[in-house]
C-alpha cells in the first residue's frame, strides 16, 4: 500500500485517501456551532479541525464549571454506529476532559498515533506509575508491555467516588508515522488493537 508507483508518483494508500476526500462531504461552519462557542475555543487545538455537532460525545461526569464539550467525534464502524471516538491529543487544559471522555463512554481501548511534544502543547497525560488525579477522575497505572514501536499500557480509571471503574488498554505507537513501519509491524499493531476491541465485548 505504501509502495510508490514510478509512473504516477503515488501509492495505493495515497489514492485511497484522495478518494475518501472526494466522497466526504465538506463541513460548513454552522455544522460545528458547539465547537465554535466562545467558551469552547480554548478546548480546540486548531480552529480548522472541529467536530460536527451531530457527532459530538458530550461529557457526562460533572467537573465544576467545566462544559460538557470535548473536541472529539463519534465514528461508525461498518457494523455499529458510534463504535469509535476520535479526538485530538489533549491540550494541557483538556487532559481531565480526555479522561472524563474515556470513563463516560467506557473506552476500553485507546490508540495514540502521535508522540508527546510539550513544545506543541502535546503533554504526557498518563501516569508512568501510581495514580494521577484529573479533576473528578483518577487514573492508576497497572502495567506496561514495551515492544520496539508499540507500548501497551493498562490503566484503571475511576471517578472520585469510585462508583464507576474501568480498565483500559492504551496502545502508544512510538514510531510517529504508522506508514513508515514495515508491513509486518503495521499488521501487528492493527491486529493487537482489533483483538483488544473484540475482547472488550
């Protein structure tokens, strides 16, 4: 899929991406009215990457005066509506919202496809050991499995009252570009994520 065709200077995956862009409807400003509310501006990394209102997963866990908005979108799988959630790397001021989202929507598998970069406001938002508190949510490190380009971590996530608890497996692709991994490692990464998703029920 990554192999460049010397005649077209393109690859199969680039062609698929181009086709998807052609058939995907363009969002209008009014489609993202909630993300554009003044109180939500600081929760958006880029004002040109906003979730449409119809796909928003509203946060349920109450956190003082914080709004129920997060820059995220519910995505359908080919079998099930709203099977996945796609979101931006949390900003320093939205880390607690990220963990609220994980607990509220019972996200048992988390996939991170970018790297930590404090200069780009991409902080590390998980504990390496012990427990971190993020507003009303506590995130406890359970274990980690380190491989060449993939780190798999398990976290126990619960609200302050410990009424709800969740075990989540966190897949962190340390090679920043999935397409630069060799084909075997790409399949392995996708297989591990899919297997975890299927096993989570």
